C-alpha cells in the first residue's frame, strides 16, 4: 500500500510540474505579447535650433539636394503625444486649426502640408511662425514641448506609430485615438493663394 501511494504521489507531482511549466510558458508569451511601447520618461528631444535650417518644400535652386530629416523620438511615446495633445489645447492651437480640421489656420488631418509634414518642418513652423497668421513661438515654448506638439500634430494625420496612441478626450469619447486613422500621404501644397504676390 505504501508503494502504491508513493507511485500515485509521484505521478501527481509530475503532472503538477508539467502544469507549472505550461503556466510559465503561457505567462512569458502573454508578457511578450503585451509590449506596446517602450516608455521613455526622459526622452531627450532633438535640438529645436537644428529645425531652423530645414527645407520647407521640394522647390530648390539648382541641383536638388537630398535632406535627411531627423526622426522625432516622441512619436514612439504615448505619454509625450498625450502631453502634446494637452499643449495643443493650452497654447490655443485649437483656435486656428480646430481639432485638426482647420478653420482660420490650415487643416492638419488631411494630406496637404504647405510647409512640410516632417517633424523638423513642423517644429520649424512652430518656432519661426509663418506669413499670414501663424505666430512665432520662439522662446515661449521649451524645445521638448515643441517636439511633443509636433508629434501630436503628425498623429492627427495618422503619420505616427499606431503603437503609441495619445489618450482620448473624455468629452469626445466616441472617437478612437488620432493616430489610429490611416496615414495620409503628404502632398506639397505649395504656397497658399493668400501668400502669393499680386502681379
């Protein structure tokens, strides 16, 4: 009888070990599948000073020179894009651009980008301002916040990673995160009619 009990106990112990191993494998698979983004709370933005010398259109004198745009590290960080969304409200970007659909300022949710859709071009637009309405925010907004704003502005048009979604507004809870829409292929819209010289 003692040997039978020992044999049953040994069999139960083996089964328990298999279940433990299976549970460990499932836990590792679930943990690996849950990784959505790497949260970098201290991401250093590129210098905003570098964005001043960025080409704003494909129009160039002479031989076209390719330009290597710098990526915006905040576009991979949901926290930074969420802060960019808050800054978009706080700095009253909504006053001219509405919630991306445009108004007095151009729309930010479509494929028409007058001064370029690359992160550096958007940062340059925010820092330098543009003729006919866009004020310059040079010295008013810290560099890292300008890059967070640029990340959010690009997310409105679906140009950022879908894995780093900014938080949705509670008063507009029916809408998915901005960067979950299909990306628009940016077009060089050229000079707006209001900025052309009368001639």
